[in-house]
C-alpha cells in the first residue's frame, strides 16, 4: 500500500510503498477513505510530542470501509463504514476506563503516534475501537467527528455541563472551535466566538455564533462581561493570553475548560477565583461514547463540520497550509 511516513522529525512526510497491514485476532483492516490532519500531527512532526517510533504513519482521524476482519470479529464485516480515532486501544480495566474516562486510560495505545495511523491506503485496528458511521455522514465529516467534534462535545458536556440558556464563549474558531460553536448551539446555549482574524469570525457567524469579538481590535473580556459574563468558556487555541481572557470573562459560578496546548504556565488570581466560585478544568480528548454521539449530531444535521479537502498526495502542502493558519475548518486528505 501507499503510505505517508514520518521518517525524520521536522522533515516533510515521505510517500512510499510499504507492506499491507494484516489484521490479527480481534482486529479489522480498513480501507481509508478520508483522514483528518490534526494540530497534534504538527506537534508530532515537530518533535514537541515525539512519536514512539520512527518511521511512523501519522493520522488519527480516520474514516473508511472495512476491508477484512481477523478471527474473532463478529460485529463488523467487509463493507461496513467505520471511524477510527486517537484511541487505537484502551485497556478497559484501569481506574479511568472503569470510570467512563477512557480518554485518560493509563494504558492506551494511540493511532498515528504509538501505532501506525491513517495517512495510508490501509490501516488496521482492534474492532472494538472502530465506531460505525451512521447513514448520512460523509467520510470527511466522520473524520471530524472522531476528534474535532468529539473534543468540544466532551468539553461542553462532561467537563462543563452546559445547559440551555447558558452563555458559552469559544476562544479560537479553527478546526475544533467552529465545531465547539455548533455543539454549544445544539445544547441550547448562546455563543460568543472570539478570534483575532476577521475571516474566522465570519466563519463563526456562518456556523451559528450569536456574537463575535475580534480580540485584536476589542477587549473580549469587556464585551463578554457586557453580555453578563460566560457560564462556560472553552479555549481551543494555543494562547495563554486567550486562556486568561477566557477566565476573566466568566461570570460567578462559571467553568473554564482548557483545550488548546500552549507551552507555559497560566497565571490566575486566586482570591478572585475562589470568590467567584469558578471551576477551571482541563479536557484532553474524548471517549468512544463522545465520538458516537458526535457522529449522531452530525447525522442529525445539528453539527456540520467544515472541511477542506486535499488529495492524499498533497499531504505536505496541506500540512503547510494548516501551519499558516489558512485552512477553513479541518484539513482532510481523501483517497
Ligand atoms: Zn486529532
Ligand atoms: Zn484503561
């Protein structure tokens, strides 16, 4: 099969012919139809979070069709449409797994990081960790549901328990942020989107934001406070400054969900934090349940992930475009 390999950190991927993976007991082989390019792939390429092995095939937002199954697989058959996420395998026996928090499974194996992922014509994975794609969801949309929808879904449900009528602020309207706007709307919230690019704010309006603030021209804290303050703020952005603004824009009793991964430390005023009875929580990833529900939201038309399609062969050009911040929604490779 053809695959894009990361052979050396900080270098372009190399498209090569490699042996087809063979599904072992309990595994399925997937013919990849689409694969999303995630910001964390850039971090792996750059060596900020080094992969377990080199060379490796990246790509953990996979949608495709079951090609074949190994022994012991009963619930999937060739032709089934499935999605594979970052959670290539979780143990199902550690404390987080047994508490419905497999996103922080202590023994997890990650797609396109520890094991080969979907920047390839074929990928194999445990059948238990493949999620069926419902009718009406395209392969590129399904790739977004595995992460770019599922992460904000978890941030706005499990991590902050948004209820109808809440004011939700979304800092950063990128691949995750534009879906965060839509998930918040689906939960019955009013949404204020914050970015520093006018084009991203237009995009936020297109996908349903009630209010937009250009933080390069206007103080988002003042703007959001004028609306009464946010009940929940999410920060899918690599900016400590935006995270602090998100905190400052909360109303008393609000929740700040940290999602982006800026390097450094976030400084918060402790007395204010306590007196406002505010929660500050981190959210890494999602569970398979979050992905299933994200796919259902997409199937119902309540969330429409925006994607920009690239041919598989254009992988390096797509990565560069993502680096420049020029991709509207999620960059997705198709086969
Ligand atoms: Zn991802
Ligand atoms: Zn576990």
